[in-house]
């Protein structure tokens, strides 16, 4: 086995874990909420994470293990939150709001792991700044969803788009 092949095995395993975790969550959510487009949103998350993780081989093993655990936990929490939203549709955030906020958070976590890799972004300080801004926008969105104060996805969407652009 050459050196390149040795490096590629963990990369494939890392990417397969993420792909399988998101696909499993999408299948479970899709069965329970087939008419709400939830599965499609999770499929899109999987595609975005595949782009985020194009340098996952450069992430330290311990950092990757911690990230993978957070991803798995986040997907499990998403499932619980969606079930709660379905059971109590008139209290708390809607299923769409839960899905949007949770998938944005999971993607943001992926970018943060990527930004821990030296040289992962051409303008690393700017990308870090944009990640912080996206995190604040997301926290505001979640707070507004919880209070019913008319949360807007636009700020989160713009912050995430800026982060995606800067972190490449």
C-alpha cells in the first residue's frame, strides 16, 4: 500500500460516516414527514457537507471524532425536535424552522472544523469572522422562532453564503 492509499482510507471512512449519518436521518425524517420536503433539505445538507469536507483528511483524528459525535448528536436532536414540533404545532418553532436552524448549525459546525486546518481558507481571519457572524445570526433566528417574533432566514442565509465563499 503506498502512502497516498494509506491517507485515502481514513478520508473515505470519514466521508462515508458523514454521508451515512445524514442519509439515515433523511430517510427517517422522510418517512415521518413525507410531505414537508424535510428529506430533500437533509439531502441538500449532505451535499453541502461533502463540499465542506473536501479537506477532511487534514483534520486531526481527535478533532474529527469530536465533530462526528456532534454531527450524530445534532442529527438525533433534529429528529427529536421535529417530532416535538409535529406533536405540538401551535407551540414553539415549526418543523420547517427547526429543520432550517438545525441544518444550518450542522453545516456551520462543519465549516468550523475545516477552518481549524491551517491554510483551509485563503483569508482565514475573514472566514473566522464570517463564521462568528453566521453563528450570531443563527442564534438570533432560533431565539425569534422560539418567541414567535417573526424570524427571518435571510440573515442566516446571507451569512452562510458569505462564509461558504470565504472559506473555500
